[in-house]
C-alpha cells in the first residue's frame, strides 16, 4: 500500500498520544526518540499491506492499530523502556486520555443503532465476498439486528469477527502478545459512548476462533473510562 497523507495524519495524532503517555514515565527526550523510530516502523508496516479496496470499512482499524503496534515493535529493542505486553496495554490505554476526540467529541453523540447496523452489514457482506483476495483485513458477520429484540432484550448491535486484521498484522510482525492491548481499545472507545457498553465472551487474541462483539443497551449510563 502507498503511504499517504491519511497515514501521516493518523500517526501525527495517535503518535502524539503515545508520546505523551511515554513521556510521563520515561521523559520527553526518550519519548521523542521512540516516536521517531515508531514513525519509520509504521510506514514500513503500511507499505507492506494490500491497498485498501472500496467497501472495506474495517481497513482504518488496521491502519490505526498499526500506530500502536509500531511503538511496541521498536520498544522491544530498547531495554530501558521495559515494554512488556502488560505495560504496553497500560500505555495504550493511557494514551487515549490525551485524545480530545475520544474524550470530548465521542461522548456527545448517541449511537443510532439502525444506521450503525446498516453500515456494518454492508461491510460484513463485502468482507465475506472478498475474504480470499484481501487476506490482511477483517472478516465478520452480523449476529444481532437492533430491529429484532434479542433473547435478553438488551443487545443493540452484535457481530462476530472470524478474521482479525490486527491479528494478521501482529502475526506478520511476530508480536502476537501485543494484540490484547488493541482489543482493550474497543472497550475504551465504546465506554465513551453514552447509553451502551461492550460485552465479549471470547476473542481471537485469547486463542479462540472468533471474536464476539455485542454492543449492549445501558440506558442512563454516562460515558466513562475503562
């Protein structure tokens, strides 16, 4: 894939969040050096991906997640960071505390379940139709339609991932142990959305064959932090 302006912007934003999280514990100078190395690693990771096709609504998730994986990969060669999978998970979570979009914009907008379902359903059909010719992105299917009440009467939108694009990228770069930190971001983001929360029974990063993803009605809950 060609490294484009959108990738530069993604790294500029999320790389800044990670820089601030690292600077808290390792100082600005080391955080700045680490960010510079991660920028080069991120570009190489993007250029190794297949071009994004029309209809692939999950491609941005892979491109964004790659920012955090790039920080982890270059951090492994710096013993002063002591960047274990556990510490990486905490750093990534902490980095989101520095995002104006995540903490100020996302909580202002309530989810429209029908519109969200329609968008995801179209993406799910595309992912299944192109599973063989685009093997580094997500493949998923819808499981819960907001127009049909589930057995618990609470599920708003549900879907299952059968292939995870972030897992494919982590596997390609031999850092599968870093994947749970990225899975945790789903909780962090949905926790910022008023009136819903995320429930999961299993994940690919946990060794299962699929990720269950249920956005559940939680009327009255105010956006919080995980």
